[in-house]
């Protein structure tokens, strides 16, 4: 059974693989790609310090922050702080990462469109140095 706190909209879900996430991250799937939907939709929980690896989406991604605080960053650009109520529209094939701040968890709904059978291309981890620079601001 998935953990759900009184502040959370959805259950925490299942742990995400360490091959694409640093720290403790979880996914609660909401909608899968099917004949009516060319996207996947899920609630992602990042415990403090957790984050995605650098990655891209061939048809873009939208994030809707529902709880906590964190960051997103596009390659070569300053990081953007995230808080409850923020909406982030990430353009197709844009290298980026997102995750929790060092001291607070982050929960967001992620909507990733498919191009054929692909909705994400995973790249390398966000280094401790890259992550720590963002958290010092």
C-alpha cells in the first residue's frame, strides 16, 4: 500500500530507479498512454535532495507543483525555484532536470507527451556540484 500524507493529493507511489534519479523519488501513475491519450501523467514525489538526471522529452513536458519546494534547470541557464502552484512548460528536446530542494520535499504532477513510443531520453546524473550551486541561492 502506498503512503499518503494528509497534505498530499495522491499516494506516494513506487520508488523510481536509481538509474535515472538521485535520492529517493517516487511515482504514482495517474494516466497512461492509450488510444485516447498521447501522454503519460503521474504524481512524482522527491524527498529532500532527490532529483532527476538530466533528460529531454521529444514532445515536451509540463510540471504542476502541488506541494513543497524544489528546482528545475535547463542546460546552460540559471535554475528556477519551484513552489506549490507553479506550472513549468518544458520545450521539446530541451535538456533539463527537476527535483526537491536540499531541505524540503517536492511533489509535482508530470505530463510527458509521446513521440511514437518515446516520451523521455535519459542522460547523465546532475552532479553534486551542479545541485549544490542551485541550493546555495
